[in-house]
């Protein structure tokens, strides 16, 4: 989904790629790569017992969590139970491992844990085995991989050849901890100058004549949040369905921050998404599309920590 490759909107990807495959017996296995509309279903199965604060689970290594991480782990487990689609529930130890990875990557790259988790929910419905396959002719060209739907352009040895995951083995990228770190690294990359925008300036040529020149400069994300580039690639797509990708992530981020009683400073005091003329401004507290209304409802129903209103 990522790296330095330009990300096409879902409809274009389906047309250009021609053929993609999802894991067997998972007709909608949570692989909502990029800005594609997906589905989530409330499950009737019971959630596993959650003793997430203790850091103990029979048969698996102990993961010690602080109080904030314990809240994150409880929220992850509860949300996973509600949005998973024909995929197994996570055990408490798995939830602790995912929470520790999210928390560690958030600190490492100076990101909100809720933003990382929001991207994972949107991209995979928290399906760590999600993989969308792209082919060229009869050869596999790339895979959008794991919780964070990381784009991996494959070589013959099943190693990634692109961007920030260059040299990483695909099987290693599918490990949730590695995958979460790669996704957080991409978010930080786009925030810190990876995105570009095209501007036209007037310059003097070698003969002293004024000429209009078009050049790429770092994107300052004036009309959109920086995480738009996680989906769009270097240049923000300001037309069609993809233009509001940053808002769709923002409403998930806001819902998660609300139920976890934790700050999400990236949502405050800045433009989240471009303004549509004649329409009300999109805000993080107001999901609009059916999928995101449902996901936000499911997140709020998953509340296991003290809630606070951010709006």
C-alpha cells in the first residue's frame, strides 16, 4: 500500500492490477487496502477472557504492560472481537503483544498510538494475515501485507524491493510487530517531508529571461492531514473518493482516543481534509460514510477505559 510508490484509489487499483487474491475462505477478510470501502460485521461469538493487565498467559511468553498499554490492549482485544470478519479472535496474550508493538512504535516515531491503530483498523480490520496480491501477467508483482497493509514489491526471493521496506523478507513483514513498526515508520516518513506537491514559480534562465518553472517541493499538508500520503503516496489526491481518506482515519482515531481517554494532538487545530464547496466542514468527531459510522460505533461499544469527549 505504501512506500514511495504512487497509491491509486481502490477502483483504479482493481482496474490496473487486473487480478488480486485474498486468503481462501475469507470473502472479505478485512483487507480494506488503501481507500477502499470495506465491510465489518458484529460477531456473535464470545470474546476470550481478558486478563490483559497481568501480562500472564498460559503457554506464551509474558508481556509486561504499563497502565496505559493495558488500556490499549483491552481496547484492541474488544475492537478486534467486534470488527473481525471470518478471522479468529485474538487471545489476551496476542492483544498484549500488539499493544506493546503499537506503543513502542508510537514512542519511537513520535506518533499517537490511536493513529497507528486507526490505520490498522481501516487497512485490514485488524487481520494480521491479510494479504492482497497484485500480478503482472502470470507473475506476482506485489502484496499489500498484514495489519498495516504494507506494500511490498517482491523480488524472486520474496524480499521487498521498494521504499522503506527494501530488503525485508515478506514473511518477516507479515509478523505483526515488524508490520506495525513499518507502518509507523511510513506515517513518520510522510509527516516529515516524504510527500511532495507541485508548484509553479518564476525563475530566470541562463540568458536572464523570466520563465515559469514547475517543480516539486515538500508537501506542508495545508489541505489535508499528513497521513493522507499513507494511502495516496507522494502526491495528495484531491479528487474523487480518495480525497477524504485522512478524514476516514481521523474519525477512527477520534473514537479510539475517546474510549481510551488519551490525547490525539494530531486531530486538534489543523486541517484534516479538504473542504468541499457548499458542504459542512468534515470534523474528526463526525463519521459520514456507512462503514466508518459502523466502525466508530463498534469502537465506542468496545470501551473498556474511561471515556472523554475530544470535540
